[in-house]
C-alpha cells in the first residue's frame, strides 16, 4: 500500500491534473473561471483573499524550489541541510498561518452568508475545506521538523519528489519511515491534484496576459443606465 500511495498514485494524480485540465479547457472553456463573489461581500473577501493567496503562493514556491532543486545545488551554494530546514520551518510556518487565517475567513464568509452559499457549489466548499485541512497538516509537520533540525529528514522528501519526476523505481522507499503527519500531508496534496481540474482551482493556471495589450477598456453599464437606443435594440433582438 505504501508503494502504491507514494510510488504509483503520484503518477495517477499528475496525469489527472494535466489531462483533466486540458480537457476542461477544450470542452468547457466558459467554466474556466474563479467565480468570484466580490460583489456580494467585499470587505471580508479582500482581507481573507490577500492573506490566503499570498500564503499559498509562498508555500507553493517554497515546495517547488525546496523539493525539486537537486541536493547538489544546495551543497554547491554552501547551503547546509540544517539551514534549509530552518528556513523552511520559519518561512513555511509564517506563510502557513497566513493562508490558514485567510482561508478560515473565506470559509466562514462562504458558509455563513446565505447569498454566497446560494452561489456556491458543493465542490467549492469541498475544495476549500480540503485546502484548510492541508494547511493544518502542513503546520503540524513543523512541530515534527523541529525535532530534525539537522535537515537530513528533509532530504528524504527531496529524494522522493525528484525520484517521482525522474521516473526512478523505488522512489517511495525514501519516505517509508517518515512520520505519519508527513504521509497524510503528501496524500492529501495528491488528492487535491486529482480534484484540481474539476474545481475553480483551474483559474490558477490562467495568466491575464491578454489584458495588458487589450486595445481599450470594457464599459459595463446597468440596464437602467444603458442608452435608450441600446434598450430598443435589445428589445428588437429579443423579438
């Protein structure tokens, strides 16, 4: 089971993430959006969203660089395993708390406001709840990491991640004896990858580059403010 969860399941999760995202973009491009509820309650959204997104982006960048950078690169730069471990604990802890507080505000907002709940689908609540659970597990790993400040425990996860991406047999063996909280953290992260293409998380893959070179502004008016000629043309079109 360990070999399946951490040696085979990662490839299943990554395949669903890539193929599912491409299929959704090609099949249902109009569902590729963040479905913002900013107009329904702005203040709590702004504070919670900033904390959540900044924290998550820092965590994502830290995991990406920390796990996929070859160990010899850190050795060449003179960065010891202990220093890397301490940096991960401090930066990851601060970013994790930020994301957890912001995510909690967003979850509270979406769960308690009747109007926002009415515009939320089941997957919205599910994925936000899973992200919060993942943040709790991530913060929980910090307390275990404090017992291994020599950094050698971190190299196990680096070897595992790089073994997966380079298709090395036996990659799961690198993390066979790590603490349970780490395994739960990895498993839930892979589960989020599987759900990614079917939720609003897909908007993370969109970069609004087009808007930087768009020829003009988009003018949005309410029906009451629209010119009379426009209202007539809409009526004629409807008829």
